[in-house]
C-alpha cells in the first residue's frame, strides 16, 4: 500500500472543506429531566436553550395536568432571546423558575419590563 503526500494546494483545499459553516457548528447539548414530587412537577433543564428547545419545553409543559410546575435552570449554560421570551411568559403563567443563572434572570426581567 502506498501513501501519497498531499501537495500544499490540496492541503489548503482540504482545510477549506473542513472549515465550512457546517463543520464549525458545535453540537448543542440540551436535556430536560422531569421529576414528580407530592407538591410539584420539576423540569430540570440543562445545556444551551434556543427557540427550538423552548418550543419543545413548552409542548411538555402544555401536557402537564393542572399542578404546580417548577423549572430548574441550575445547569443552563446559554439562552437565546426566544428562550428568554419563553421563560418570561412561563413566569407570567405562574410557572416558578428556580436556580436561574443571574444573567438569565436579568434578561427575563428586561423582557418583562419591555412588554
């Protein structure tokens, strides 16, 4: 078996191919863990929360019976504006948000004050 070394031009083409927008996108980690206690249903959210993830969480919350719901954001690492809007709306709908990162809490307050 013989191996060919890549010419400088071919190496540059390979690097360009690897550095496309698709290759640079990092995988998004997002998880929702649901647990039930006698007094509330808790949704522990972790990872990056974007509009798609907020929509998924909204669907899950809509399926819950009329019980007290807590959103635990202890392990949320990043949120986008759509997620902040969702969280602000969730609080208005009497869903309690706990362990919220301070930067997310200030964005939620800003979103609420802006409406």
